[in-house]
C-alpha cells in the first residue's frame, strides 16, 4: 500500500522544509537542520540529568531520565537515529520523557560519536562503554536495578542495538534482557529500492553507510553489519518494528526471522503505510502512538522482576 495520507503529509512537509535530499546536503548543514526540527519537550519529568560516562576516548555524554525516586526501576539504554552521522541528546527529548514515565524505566540516552569525523567503531565503542557503566551500578542512576536493563534505538540507533547485542554475546559481557529495534537496519543492503521517500532513499542509505563504514572498514563484520553473522543463537530476545515504506525493510525482517529460527524469542511487527522515521512522531501519526504503546508493553513485560 502507499503511504497513509497522514504519513504523506509529514513527508511533503519535510521535503518543503529541507528542499534537497539528505545525501545532497553537507553533513554539518543537515545536522543543524534536523536539530532545528526536533520536537520540543513539553512533558514534565521527575529527574533529568546530563552525565559524562568515562571511556577510553575521553568520555561519552549521556542524558538520564528518571520517572520517580523509586528504587528498583529497570534501565533502558537508548541510541538515537541519524544514519550514524547526525542527531544527539536533544533529538528524542520529548519521546524519551514519555517512554520513561509510561514504562517506568530509567532511560539513559547516548550521545555517541558521529561519522564521518568518527567512523566505525567509534559509535559502537561509545555504546558499549555506556552499557558497561550502566551494569556497574553508578550512583547517577539512583537505586535502579541495573541487572534488569534493555537496549533500544531507532534507525541507526536500532542498528547499534543489533550490533552491540552481537558484540556483548561474542565477548562474553553481560547481555541485555532484550533488544528493541525500531526499523534499525540489520544489513547494509538496499532490499526495497521501490520503497523510498524524501525521509530516506537508497542514495541516502549509501551516503550514510559510506560515512560510517568507509573504504577499509570490514563490512563483513557482524559488529558493523549484524546480518552477515551465520549463527544468531544466544542473542537477547527482541522486539523488531519495521515500516512498510523503507528501502531496508526486507533485510531487517529477514534478520528477525533468522533470530527466531535460531531459537531467539522475537516479536516482529510491520507498520503498513508508514515510512522510515515515523516512530517518534507521536502527535501526528496514530501508528507512531500505537508503536509507542507496543514498545511500552514489551519493555514492561521483559523487564518485569518475575522474568529474571
């Protein structure tokens, strides 16, 4: 089916505002444009704090959201979208406030280093450093139950969810209770060239991938390109949401089905009529609100103390 009327209006508005496709805009200009279009935060949150997590590269900025001072709250590490090259802590401010409150979780949003200035493995290294920090039980997380923690992310952030889960498994580090990927690409492959929009085209994908994993970076590594792994057993359970209109859709859905075949509990849901990028548009797209509720339900279920 084509884009829903509401989704088409969102895409048309973005095209009018940006004028040129993303891959034709200098990355600095694109960062500024997308930052200016971030959804403003209006939902009050009990506690919000910016912290720098120690790392070998000099520290990773994170933003911590707590819905209350209750002890024993689980933790969700969030990785933002942006093709590994744009985005930051302000990008999902309103969404993450709502997620923290609705799911009753401490959210740790990661400001990982961006390409092309910092290609692979910078972003993955930063995300792993934050995960290890979370699991160490730092005071900045209050009395959170860091043994009940999940990874979650959108688009490139969802790809980092897949890659980090793989790396944690292969290196014997503590695994998350679950991985939540909102149309994160599992493979660096255009599987649906017919499903492009102004918000993401095949040319945009190739441009972003070339910045993140330029010539000389081994794209046959599952830490870069999770879908190349042959054995998917032992990975954390997963909730994978895809958008129908997305040039990378089938590759990600195939990865989810391969995880299922390897014995990993996976919930896979496609949102018809939606485009890549819709998930955080809660106030303008009903399916985004539906996906938000599904995400909250999933996190509440997998992070419940009885499932440990």
